[in-house]
């Protein structure tokens, strides 16, 4: 994967997310297949439940899927997510991160997001990635990784 220096996507809260706006903070970017599905609900809820731990380490979280903003707002409200969800309906950022793959769903091959997580340090450098993530326990593994990143002096 090549270095990712910038991307911009519509965000919940009627905002626009820009990667460069996160400089000075660590950042977790997690890609998930679809709002309000079982695995995505577990993953979002786990990141929510551990959010204070991420914040304590100067770390922000954003979730990205191909769902539209209306779906994201509903999902965020339903789970009381304290972080923003970003809409990548045209898959440009998904392609940038290489998370779109062919999946087998009910015997049919479909394009979908491979559940993946990326961690950026406070300089905006990609320092860790997980692909093919299983939802349960993943947020804790990401938090443990964040705790090991040294703060800049």
C-alpha cells in the first residue's frame, strides 16, 4: 500500500472530514461493510465503549462504509457513537486503501468492503493495518496498539 497523505469525505454531523485536519492526533480509520448489520454493530459498539481510552491517548476514530449519510446518521444515533462515520459511496477512499474485494454472499459474487482498520500516528503516517478483521475483540486490540505508540515530545 502506498502512503496516504490526504482524503476527504462527507461526515456525520453535516461536516466534511479531511485526513490532514487530524495532524497532531493519532487516528483510527476503520472500514466496515454496512450500517446496522450484526458484525458492524458489534465493531461500532466496541469502539464506542472504548472511546474514552482512545481519547486518553490523543486518538480519534472514524468509521467508513459505502452507506449514504442518512443511513450513517441513523446508525450513529442508534448506537450513540461518539465519533463520526464517513460516507464513501463512490468507493474512491475504499480503493485508495485497497479494501474493496469480491465476496461470496448467498452463492453470488459481490463487491464489498473487507473489514479493515488503519492506524495513523500524530504526523499522519500510517503505522499499522489489519485486514480481514473479525469484529469481536478487535477494538481492544487496536486500543492496545495505540497505547504502544510513543507521544511526540
